C-alpha cells in the first residue's frame, strides 16, 4: 500500500486501465483506424464495440475478475480484441509466443492456471488444436478453448461465436462495468524465455503497464498522429507494449505484420 500511494501521489501511476483509454478514443475519434492486420481494419469505435461484445461472451462463459486467459496467436487483430475484452472483465491476459509447442505451452498453462485459451486452428503448417487436445487432460483449470479458424472440434469453440453472437443483449452493461478492476490489480502475466531455467511468470498491474507505455511515448516524443508498424511477435513484451497498448493508450493507428 505504501508503494502504491507513493507512486500515485507522485503522478507516476494514473489509476487508469487500457479500457478507459479505449472508451475515450472511441468517443472522441471513433472513426480513426486503431489496427490494421492481414484481414482486419478496425476503427476505435468498432474495436470498442467488438471487444465489449466479446467481453459479454466471456462473462457468459464464466470468466470473472482475476481469472487468467492465455492467448497464443500470431500478430492478428483477434489478439487485440481479446485483450481489450479480457481487460473489460477484469481478468488477466497471458500472451504466449506462437512458436511455442507442447513443452512450453503445457508448462505455462499449468503454472498460470489458465481458465480459457485462444489459439489458431493452424498456423505455418502447425496444428494448434491437436497440440491443445493432447495437453488438456493434464490441465484441470482449462475450461474453455476458443479457436480462430475453421477447424474448431467439439471440445472447443470458434472465436466467431464470441464476435458474431450479440452477447451484449444477454449481459447487461452494468454487469461488465462492475468488473472494472482496481488499476493496482494484475492485468498481464508474461513469461520469460526460460533460457537458463524454467520461465518465470512476470505480473504487471494496470498502473505499471500504463506507466511503462507512457515512458516509451515520452522517450520518443510520440503523439496520436503516429502510425506504429509492429513486426515483433505479440507473444513478447515489445509487441505487447509498443504494438498493442501504446496505440490504444494514445489513440494511434497500429499496423501488424503477421509473423517476424
């Protein structure tokens, strides 16, 4: 508590979440492009609408504040939609490198106690559905698997179920608003590379993530007129901060390259 109070009183922590910034930009410059990737071009208004719908869908499927959701995707806009939705529900995003396989993914999912997982069906000739199917019996906490693509088996759900179903008609805005987290609660769980030992799970709160993003913008003198090109994998902190959170926080446009 003393550390929190000192950073807030010094103005280093502003007690805002990424969702607060997204709503601000959706209201003030909703028609501006937020993200461009291999198939999506989402404005801030559309990103806000879509992530709210997905948040309602996640809430419908049992996700609650503090739960961990793992995302193992390439640099696809679905990652950003899911991250914004997870934030709205007050849950925790754990981003996993798309190149990781059974050993790394099984370890991270088990250590994090992930309740939900978002994966591609296939990417660069690798079948993620088969991999997770092999791992799931050893992961009792993993309750829901969502798949981006056409090959979602009976044990998983298509991501389009979250984006195309009007969940906002079933879940009230008040229910989602009540999930807004304290900015000093954990919002991301990122694992180190594990070069010399097992990977470590690094926890960041909303305040620490916002602060880190502010430092990047300040160091480079960035404004909302910038366009961010991001080829670095979203499973790493560079893309998480500079490619995803920085543009949303400052109202910039980001362009994602599918893979390094």
